[in-house]
C-alpha cells in the first residue's frame, strides 16, 4: 500500500499500527481507522510467540483494538468505540492481569469515552481505577500517571469541582514539565486545561496566560495549520468573548473555523464546538442572521454524532431556540423549546445517575495508544 514503506525488520502489524498513530496525530481519522483495521487483521493472522502461551498474539490484537477504538471515539462513533475498548480491556486483563500499566491505559481511554457519553459515574470510577493501578505498579511518577491526572482533572472541572481539578492539573503539569519540558507538545493539553479552569473561576488574566502558552506550544510543535491549533484558538476566543473583546474573539474563531473546514470538514465534534462559539459571538454582537446557520449546523452535527438526548446536543438545541426567538421566528422557537423539554426529560430519565445536569464539553482529554 502506498505510504507504508518501512524498515525491513518491521512486521506488517507494526507498520500498520505505526501509520495509524501517525494518522491520528494529524487528525486523519478515516485513514487511522483503516490502518488500525489492517493492523488488527495482521495481528490475528500471526501466532506470535508460542512460548508465551499465545499472550503475544492476544496483546497485539488488544493493541490494535484499543487504537481502533480511539479512532472511532475521535470520530464521534461512541457505540463502536465502547465495544472495541471493552474487547481490548478483556484481552489485556486475561493476558496481563488486572494490575498492569497497559490495562490502566485502556481503562483511562474507556473513562474518556464515558465522559464524552455523559456517563459521569462510570467515567469517574474508571479514572480512579486507572490512576490507582498506575500508582501501585510504578515506583515513580511517569507519563501515564500525568495523563490520568490530567483527565481526572478535566472530569472534576466539568463537574464544577474546581479545587480538586486544580490539584490534579498542577500535579500533572509538574510531572510533564519535569519529564518532557515546559514546551513539549504533550505538555500543552494540561496547560490549556488550566486556562479553562481559571476561566471557569473567572480568573481571566490567569486563563489568558495559560491559553496563550498552550497556543504557542501547539503552533511550535504541530505547525500553524493543525486542528489542535484551531482548538486552542477557539478556547482563547471564547475567553475573549466572555470578556467582550469581540474583535479579538471574532478574528480567532473565523481563523479556527477555516482550519477545521480545511483539515477535518465541518461534520465533526470539534468543528461543531467552534461553530457554536462563533454563533454565540455573533449573537452577542447582534449579528443574528450570521449566527443562525451556525447554531443550526452545530445542532445537526451533534444530533447525528451524539444523539438527540446527549447534553451537548441539548445545549445546541436550546441555544438555537434562543436565536430563533430573537429573529422573530416565534413558532419555530416554541417548537424547539417544547422539543428541548421533551428530550431533556428523556435524558434525565435515561441517565445512569439520576438527574443529569447539562455540562459543557470536556477539553483536552488525553489518549493512550499501544
């Protein structure tokens, strides 16, 4: 296959897996899925090291399955991702036992997925389980521990548990800066998350400082046109919108939307978040006719990828009804308000932990690839 030239000593499984990870790095999720599917086929073909009782084969299959699941998660295909993560976890636990770093990696990935799916109780349980395993089996703090701390911090931030979130983020950032350096690409996610936390706490000067630092790291390590650069632009712009610095916010959001459309298209969840932020900005500026199609498109993407009762879809639905009301489209607005109430009631009923508060989307959750 073109583009898969590799060293002669590499197996096909290793090459497909490597190229799948490279595709994820540049947010090419379609190619990533294809590469991981091919890696999975190759893993199932080769018996591995028979002296290890077939565990080598199982772990290759588990690795490809874990990575394929992550590609589906990033594509917004949550049901497919859940099935695959559970398969990978079962294979790892059987081959390695429950208290193993690789097992913790997939537990963390599954926790991220459950947080995306608004299954908050299960997400918290798995985050804590993964972190407990990592701290037990490792003699010192390492990158997987920093990842788990970052993700648990993002969970607490989303729940409004700011003191717990700040403690997790600062510990994660300290580990990353020590192991990787302050300007490493993998340090940026925790830096950005601290910006979000301080924005939530209305400490806007701190938030701006962390957001700018994260954007600088992303641009320096990934290049100016990477989707994660667009993500950081969107975050900083949202802060400027809240501070009513509309000119700064608009320039950043429009540039971010251009990057998303160029690299990913508009039918993905990150682009939808940026569209929503830009729609909110236009609404604040009184540019209602420019705002309306952005809310409508955001609602369409989230409804398709997340389903009608997901908290993010409900946020978009409610915001869209508000814009329609401001535009004088009263009947459409009332219809959407009634639809929102029905779907919100259903969402609360279906939630596994009773009443489900509509929460903002978590940001910069980190993955573990095998």
